[in-house]
C-alpha cells in the first residue's frame, strides 16, 4: 500500500515517496539530539530511511519509531552528482518533476523524449537523470520554490542531483 504525504514519527517529519521514506525535518526529536552529538554523521533532509529497529517495511516504520527505548535507524544518503545544461530559447528541458506539498523535496518523475535532459542522458550515461532521483539544488539554491523558479527562468542550469538506489 502506498502512502503519500507528511508523517510525523516520534518528532521526525517524513514524506513517503513510493517505496522510500525520505527524512524531511528533524527539529525537536531524538534525531536532532543525535545530530548535535554526531555532526560528522548527522541525518539530513533528503536522506532515505531504510530500516527502523530491524523493520524494512514502510507499514512497520510508524510502530518501530514509537517503541520506547533505543531506536536503531539505517539511513542512506543519496549519491550526489551534478548536471550542467544550457537551455536555449525554444528548447524544452524535458523532465517531469513532482514537488511534495509538505517538504522541500523535488523528485524526478521522468524524462520526456525530445528534451534537453534526454540529450544529456544519451551523452552522459554515467550521470543520466532517471525517475526517482532527487533534485537537491539548482544554481546554488536548495529551497524548493527558488529551485523551481530557476528551472523555469534561467538559461543555464547547474543541478545537484541525488541518486537513490
């Protein structure tokens, strides 16, 4: 069963994205305490929660988070890479994006044939943009609405992309 939308699990705001759960924010929670004590391995927005107390099924995450005592969480930080594109007038970028209403994440839903991104993918197969990847930044900006504005308005785009296996 698929759950989309925000969820607060013991103070940890998450967003379900199909088969993954991405951390949105951890302002006042055990995760915040962890981050303060372990800045070298802090958990950040966009990280993917793979397991909670041995549970790997999304349906079981809620219960696993709320168990009193120690909470063991396995988190994956998406591999990052960059894409630089010139977007000449009259050319389409050619990608379908989904923004989540309750967090700052922007997810690629697909690459549209005939666009500049399809051309990028054929020229850079090791950095091909695919459905499910996260847009983490555009032209140095990480705020969702500003990223989307840059995508629409700018003639040069530097994307920071997160690849989720």
